[in-house]
C-alpha cells in the first residue's frame, strides 16, 4: 500500500492543478518536522526560517554583512557600544509592528544556542531597547566581529521573532510560525508529513537594493510555494519531469537524466559546496572514549564514501583540514591520519585500546536523503568489517533531526553516529559555526568537549591579522584531530534540478533555499 501511494503521488498533484499554477511553485522537500530555527540547525528548518522571518543583517554574495532589518547603526568611540535603529515598514504577519523589544528578546534566545551568539552573550554587559525602534548592545570589551556574527549563515541564522515567542526558553520550541518575512506560513493548508504551504506576504516592504544572496530586496514574485514531502526519489523525479513539481534536489545518479531532458536544468546555487562529516555521540559508549573517535578518523575511506554518496568525480574532493579546503583558515596541521583507502587495521587496534566490548553502535540513516543514506551503509559495512556491532536506524530526515537531540544511551532511544554536511564557506568560521565548537553540553549534537581547544577558539575574535588567524587555526586543528570532534568524509558541490520555467533562483552561500526573487513562467 505504501509503495502504491508513493507511485500515485504525481497524479495526486495533477488533480490539484489550477489556473493559479503559474504563480505557484511546488518543490519536493524533506519533511519539515521542527519549525523553530533556534531548536534545530537542519537545513529544512533554517529554510523555513528564511521564508517567514527576517534578519537584522545578512550576507551578500561576497560574504559581506549588509543591513537587512536595520536602517541605521553605529558604534561608540571606545568600540564597546553598538546602537541599532530598525528601518521603516517592518510588520508581523499577524498585523503588529516589529519593535526593538522583539530584537532584544530574539538575540538573547538565539544567543543561547548559536556559537557566535554565545560569544556575544558572554561579552555583553547589556542588551536593551532605547525606544520602540532602537536598541543597543553594550560590551565589556570590543568585539569588532559583532556585525559579522549578527549576519552569519555559518550556524543558525539570527531570525527575529515576536517578543512573546522569543521569551520562551531556547529548550522550548516556538510553534506560532508568525514572522515578518516575505512569505507567510499557511497553517490552514499544513499537512504534517505531507506538505507545507507558504503564501506571499503582500504587506512585506523589501529593501531597495538588488537581491544578493541573503541580503538586499526580498521580493516575493510568486503567490504561493508548496513543499511536498515525496520520500521516494524516483517518484519525485517523475513528478519533476511531468511538470507536477518545479524543484527537486536530485541524487547524483539522476544528473544524466536531468541533463538529457530539454525541460530541466541543473543549477549550482552553492558554489563552494558542502563538507560531509561523521558526528559521534561523545557522551555515550563507545565514543565517549577518545580512542574510539580516533578509530573512525582512521577508518574512513574518503574516496569510497564520496563515490557512494555523490557519484560523479567532478563534484567531489577529499578534505583533510577541519576548516575545509578553500577557507582562509585551511591548513595541513596534524593530518598524517589521512591515507588513501583509510587504515582499517589501525582503526581496529584503536577500538581495542578503547576497551570496545561489542556495544551496539547505532547509525542514524535518513532514507529520504539519498547521498547520506548511501554513506551510512558504507560506514556500517566498514565498521562491521573490523568487528564493530554496527546497526542502521532508518527513518526520514525529520526523524534523524528529532532523535539526534537525545543524549541518552541507545537503549533509551539515543544514538551513536550520524552523517550530515555543512557549508564549506562556514568551515572557516569557528566563532559562528557551532559544528566547530567543543564546549561539551553547550556544543552541537555529539557534544564534544576539549577545554584547551575552546581556549584557543575564544581567541579568534580578538586576533587582528589574517596571519595571526592562520597560526591560531593550525594550533586549533592540531588539537581537534587529536580528540576528533568530528570525522570528515569530503567535499561535494551538488547542483539542484528545476524546471526551466522556474527562474531567478539566487546563488546562496551554503545553498539554503531563498524563495524570494524566483518566478515561474507559463509552461
């Protein structure tokens, strides 16, 4: 029955077509299960945030911070007090006006979970409103990177929420889905597990600048966007070919089929690509032991994993620097562990030294994310080959994103490992990229802890020159690969597939979907 339902999905879409279809975009997307962008770094959740919320600052295509909700701002002579004034025309989807109090509450809540936000809160003497449109951030010491952190797309976007929502604890999810951004969430049409719908916010006042990545004028040029959760990849591709959806993140094995279809196009919207990695649960056996984590570092055959996940060699590269291949912080410190084909014998020995006694190692496998699902299977096989009791836990990505927050043992619904990826450009940003933090319980899923590394990371914001940052990056990387906060799989640059009638898709660092500016021509 499940297979029959999946295969009939395109005809279900066909039945829903209407005269308004020329201004409606349909996309095949994974299941949106966590709506609060403070509660999850999952791409789908952050993209939901980009649709309905707005940000104080935003990165343009050159990775330069630009004012977004901010109209004017300045810094005091001693560089310790920043004053921000909101621009005119900012309003909530429920009819209220955006105020400075909303901004203050949103910064405080976001700052509890985002790595860059945590630094701001640690250095802030006060964050408060002056009047309805003006607020200040008073610091104990200068922080020249403050605008960069507020604009960052390296971790979690600083989305501004209503004060009543942002006053909730960061551990309690916001469910209202009311923002001030270019699209409104259509709660009436939401079908959990099936689809979510966004409508153009006709009252949104865009900036006058041209759109550039996440910055500039966010003009919604379509009336409605529908995200359909189509778990079966072949079904989704058939719907794309038939014109029943307009956009699909196709797996690599379908690239040739897209290229041969005159109605479809492959577009790289994330030029630097993503870095794939394995994250281990440092709180539970066996990966609470540093030797077990080092075993994975030595076990991974990057080329084999990349081929299984992404296929075409022109889209993949191996990576040995924790800072990625092409960021200013990239370096070759402490990378002797990297060997072509990996080193399974050394990995086996390290598991033995870790005292591994046959504990079940559970790998979270997102079956609706083809590349990562394939990588999970290769990893499980490699572990079993060296005597590790590896078990796959298949679910959709929504299930992975939910389960990975469980810090308990596998017997209590916890986990041992999961695979994901991160924007390559963000790998050079240890301040805002929570993946590069090792502050234990406050760290990202996996919760690695290393105080020596964290002391160095804290210095990043104070380093004045690029040469000093490069030297600091080498020290950080030496320690990182010793305690293995994550293990790299490699870099990929994967295009998205869309109907040629869908145009205006913006190039965005990290590849997060920006739904403004896109438009749809009649077929």
